C-alpha cells in the first residue's frame, strides 16, 4: 500500500469518526511517519511444499528401524512416517495435505486451456455436457457426442483408419497439460515405426471413457485409444490413463477395454508410456482382441 492509498483510508476513517480540530494534525503526522518507515522484509523465501517428494520424507522422531522403514516407504508414495506433535499431525504434513487437496480440486473444476490444445495440433469437439457442473452430475451425457461434434469428426477425421487416437479432459484438466506434449508424440512415433496407419487426433471436452465407442463407430477405426485425465488423488493431480479397445461399439462391456494407468512424471513417465501403448496397439491388431480377451 502506498502513501496515497494510506492517506485516503485515514481521511475516510476521520470523516466517519467526525474527527476534526486539533486531533486531525496528530493523526496526519502519524500517517506520514508510517509511510516513511521502511518495510521490514525478512531474508529468504517460503519453500514450495508441492515440490517435496513425500517418498523421501520421513518425519518420525527417534524411530526404531528408521532406515529400513524409509527404504520401504520410498517404493510407495503414501503419507506414512509423517510423525506427530502430540495427538496431531505436524504442520508440514498438514500443509502438504491441504496443498494436494487444493490441486485435486483445481484439476477437476478447471477447464483445459483451449490455446494449449490447439498448440498440440488438435481440433476441439464437445460431448452433450454444456458445463462442468453438468459433466460432473450427468456422466451419461459425457458418454455421448453433441450433434456438432459428430458433424465435425465426420468432416475433419480420416475415414477408416487403422488406429484412432484422441485426448479427453476427463476428471483432470491438469493431466492434459502435463502429459500430452510427450505422450501423444511418443505414441504417434511408435505407431509410425510399426508402419501402422493413424487417423486424425483431436480433443474431446467434457469427455467420459465410453465416448470412445461412438468415436470408434464414427471413424471406422480398428483400434480406438483415448488419453484421458484420471480422477485426481492426494498423491498427484496430473495422472492420465490410456483406454484402448479393438473395434469398440456403443454398449459394449467394459471388459473389452485395455487400460494403461498412472501416466505422470512420478509414475510411468509419458514418453515411456507412449512406447508401451504403441506396443499394445500392435499386439491388438495382430490378435484382433482387447481387454480380457487379449493375452499379452
């Protein structure tokens, strides 16, 4: 707050208090002194608690077999060994928990940036959901394309490709921005190396997994793959899954889908996941099966 703002506030307060006469100059002098006083800024900075790797965090004081426990914990990113202050959690784990919860809420309720989507070379279509609230409360509408989306896909997508890939926001907008720049090119490169024909990729807003069945029928693809944001948790809000199906049809059982999950920087990294997905698609085409019918 600068001096001008401070004086404006003081004048407003004086007016409301009906302060006048000899009292006003004293208040004005105090104001001037406050404005001239240098700000007391401490050295250092507040660390970003979202950057803490909780696999390496072990806060139990005087533990028995602490090194062995910490080694086990490193293999499972759970909130274990965080210590207590009496009957309560310590301040740092409590703040980390709240930060993770906030990130999860943001991932669910925020929309994917359309400019980012376009920068990835994807055009945008939408399901029958008209808002985020509708998407969350009417899952059935997230499984059906809008009439405009159907027309756009028919117009812009390659007909009868061997593989059709598309991206959907799902329940985590954060996962799209975090993973697609590495994941999608890795899949495309892998399929290109196998000389497998790929259709026109695009983005589905307010998409649920099963909308892939309608997309499969529309495009006539042999294999359809959706890259979709997972429901965020308190470990990460950026996790993505790939659902892949051979000749998907509307109303088919969920058992016909093959899933690659936990794609994120602290799980299966996007580039590695992309290569693995390309391998799975190749096997699907060879065996003409997916889901529980596919024996990898």
